[in-house]
C-alpha cells in the first residue's frame, strides 16, 4: 500500500505510523482514509505486535482537523467527513494489538481525539492539548465528547470542551489524559521501549485483555464480567497460556508463539 499523507514503517514487530503533513499535521479526509487503510494492513499483519502513532516534526502531533477543507463542506459533506473519521478512529481503537500515541507537540481537536483512541499516550514536555472547537462555533466530532468523558469523567470533559482552553502536558498527566511525560528528545525512545515490552507479551492474551476493557467500559457490569470470563477462557485455551504457566512453574522465561 502506498501512503501519501502518512508514513508506515515496520521494525522488530513494531509499526510506526507518522502523520506526515508538517508542520501542523492537520487531519483531512485523505489522512483518515489512509489511517483506515493502515489499520486494516496492521490488523492483518501477524508480525506486528504493537503500534506507535506520532506526528512529523516537533511542532505538532496533529493540530486538529484541516479547517481549509472543513470550511468548504456542505452539511451533508461534513457528515461524511465525520463518518470517515469515525470509521478510521474506531479501527485504531479496536486494533487487536496495543497502540501508543507518541505526542510530540500540539494535540488539538481531532489530534487529541486521535490520541484518545490509543491505549497509551506518551507526551513530550512540549506537548499541548485541547478541544477548542467551541471557539469555532462547533463541537468535537471525532469522539471527543464521548471518549474524553469516559477517560477523565463528564465534569472535567465538560470543562475542557465548554471552555475550549489549551493546556500543557503536565496538566494532561494530572487529568489522567496521558500516561507519562518525557523530554521531547526522549519521546520516541520511550515509546519504542514500551512498544517492545508490549510486543514481548502473548498476542492472544493481549487481544483478549484489550477487548475486555474496551467493550466492558461501555456495557453494564454484569455483561462486562461475562465478557471477561469468556475472554479468559479464550486466552486459557491458547498454547501461550500453557507455555506461560509452565514457565512459571519451571522458573524459566516463557517462549511465547502467539498461538
């Protein structure tokens, strides 16, 4: 697959998607189409065990949707734009392997919403966050009102979305929006370190854990507990379960085969 506005590189079981529209890496229809296609490619590639998403340059992860495109849209076209972003971001969110956002700068509007679909968010000290759509007379349309509320709570999500303020990485970490803040020069090293650790884990169990959490937070607790048990049994039935428990009993390092 040839990509024009993103880059996709694979190395040692880790894929790196780079949003490649510097300096601000705005998200337009083509970016979402290519993210959609990249998600399909990575889902089908069993050699990839973890994914990192970052932005080209050091100014922005993604500074939001491409307003130069959006301002020209009719309401019907805007609906299609939002639906396209929804499909792409849901594929990233539900990818059967862990995804890390390495946030190297501005993550505003759609950029923050893209980061919200990732399992881990590692931010540089220079990163800034926000959902400033209210200042343009619109609201978040790529999951911000929903994923942000589920992650940090409705009260804080309302504060960020209603006020439209931009805040720094330290505040994002305090809110629980990001997992870790590191110097910009260490960002990709840290993201790759976490990705390699994730890649060393058994793929079946990783997929089952991610599915149980992602689905479970959106359903009632009884149904979620039923799902958890189902996913435990699927993981238990894997070869890696036998290898992992056998290695524990034998006091040796497990040799997982992702089966």
